């Protein structure tokens, strides 16, 4: 997949490097030549430009990218202008960066559905989500082990955890499952996620369930992708 990352500060740099390590094509964009040069040999492509310049940004392969991430943090105005510009240019998936409540209100006003708050979601966690659409969230607890929320793969729908046999097949433990259920307090028929408690061998998996998995990330990724 191809991603364009605008802003190569700490978050943008970490995200760009991790996505490249995961095998994705990454174009890193920043107005600082120093930052661009620093990443030149670490990611697929780097470009030095003003991210708020419409003509310059239009020259990027926006229609071919799978997502554009605005990681600009130190200049809130530039971050919002870049995000609005990408929206105007018709980029199909935009992930904005939020550093204040007001900025979040503005992003929602221009219909940006995805955004990250760097204080709650690290660049590495975002990279995992972008790398695999089945991953809902992840938390690294050591160099080897992670806890990952992932949508149950279609081939396991209808099976019990005993029948799925994740532990023997993938060395993974299912801690619990999360189901989407009707919100009895909603007037519009909305749904909420409900944790089902400690997973049991008799727990039966349904379409749309989220598995909360513990294990080595490579093993978890192997389960999701196999």
C-alpha cells in the first residue's frame, strides 16, 4: 500500500519508518530540508515542500495513495490547512492529527472521520492499524508481546474458541471477545460494544466480533492474514 505522511517530526518520522518496515511505500513530506535529509535513506521517498501550497501538494500522487496522514503537530494552523487542502483535492482517506479540542471540532466540521491524538495513540499503534484493516487497536506490552483487538476472520465465524484452536495453531491466547449489541438507551437503534467477559472454550464467534488477543505480534498477524 502507498501512504503519504505530511510532517516529519517525531510522530511523522516514527510512523513513516514503521510503515516502510512493514513493506509499504511511504512518501514523507516536510518543509524542513533537514528533516527530509534525515529520512532520505530510511523511507521510500522524501519530498521537501510547503504542505499548505496547493500547487505543490497537487503534484504528489494523491489519487494513487491509500491514505494521507497529517502528522504536523507544532504548527496547528498548517496542520488544519493541509488537512483542508487534501479534502479539497479529493484524497479518499485522510487521517488528521488533533492537538486541541478546537482542532477536533474543525476536523469534524470538514468531515474528517479519522484522526489521532498523539498523547493517546502512538505512531507505532497507528502503523499497525494502517498495515492491517482487521486490527482495531493494539498495545505493545514488551519487546515480544502485544495485546491486539482484531475483527474475527471470516473463516472462524460460527466456530467456538475450542474449535478455532488459536493457542495450538498460532500460540495466541484469546483474552475476551467484544460484541456489537443494541443500545437499549438509544432512540435511533444505535449499537454499542460490549465485552463478554473472560473467554471460554465454549465461546462461539459471530460475524463482526472483535477478538482481544495476547501473543507475539508476528503470530497474531499470521492469524489475521492467513
